């Protein structure tokens, strides 16, 4: 195993660049941090290129290291100081990985499940990661990330998803590409909205659908509202004006998925 003690090492410089979305896009790779995410990535066969760990982590986590060895993944040992320069969090666990992005080509894939979540311009990484995790927990078949969404490989998105981004298909594409795939699948589009045409979600049994939730401040954009088969709302008997988008997504996904079974 190679041991790196210099912050100026070229590989370290390259890994630090992955903190920025433009470099993740350019190299088609991203960083993850923490033991749980490493284990999930190995279990669900994410394309791990290399695992980075400190000497102390290497000494004290034999079970995880054995998993890494069995998966035949390269390991680099970084000094504590070097690890701090690559880490995504202030208090690093001492283990990270570089992963190759999974290719998702809507033109080559059939959308043949019954329930999908579509995120339209969701900007908060915690919200997006939570929505992906909740879609996974509710048994949805996949997630579409339409235009304007925060980068899927932002570290806060990944941490909030708790590894769910490797559990189910996630498609990042333009509005037009996503709509074409949905048309081919013949799934109805149900958008969340607050307007006179919106229906109480409890009156709609969605045996199959694409559920669309929008930007935290603006809601679902005009592109998807114009194409919606129905618009729905969640009744709120309290005094709050609105729900957090990830909470709203959770209510609708669990209700519709369970009612359809």
C-alpha cells in the first residue's frame, strides 16, 4: 500500500478538486466519506476506484479493511494532516473513497416500474438526499432529477441519502429527456401545487405515477405543471403555511405506495 505524507502529492491535489461540482463533472468521479457509506458502496457495487484511510483507521478497523481487500480495491494510506485537506467534514472518520459515477442513459433504459419521484429544481442538498432516501424506503422504483437540482454528488446530498443513491436508479437529465421517457412509460404525472384545480391527495389512489415536487421557494415549475395529469395538495389543519419539500414527499410516497399494494 502506498503511504502519502505530502499535501502536494498530485493525487491528493486531484482528490481535493472533487470538492467542486465542475471537477466532479469533468472527471466523472466523486468523493464519499465515512465508514457506513464505504460499506454501502462496497455492498451495492459502486465503482470504487480507491479507498483513502489514515494509519489509525487502518489499525483499528480490520473488518472494513477485509471487505475492501475482498473487493480488490486499491488502498492509500494518508497521514492525518493530509487526510484533513481532502476530508469533506470537519471531524473526519479517517476513511474516504473516490467513486466513478454510474452512467444513466434514459434513451437506453426502459422506465417500467410503477412509482417514480421527480425532483424539479430542488436546491437544498439535505432535502434532495432525504427525498432519495425516502423514495428508497417507500419502495419507489427510481428518481428523476430534472433541471435546476443540486448536484447529486454533492457530499451533503450523499450523506443525507445514507447510501440510497446506490440502491435505486437515479436519472439526471434535461426536462425534455425525462418527459420523453415518462411518455414512453405511459405513467401519469402528479404535481404538488396550491391552486383551485389541485385535489386532496387522500382522494387519489395512485397505483402508478410519477410524483413531481419542486423548488423549495417556487414549487413545481411551469414545464411540469403544464404537463401534469393532476395537481395535488396535502391538507394542513394547523397554522403553518407550507411543508418542507422532503416532508411532503415522504407523506405522499408512503401513502400512495401503501395504498396501491
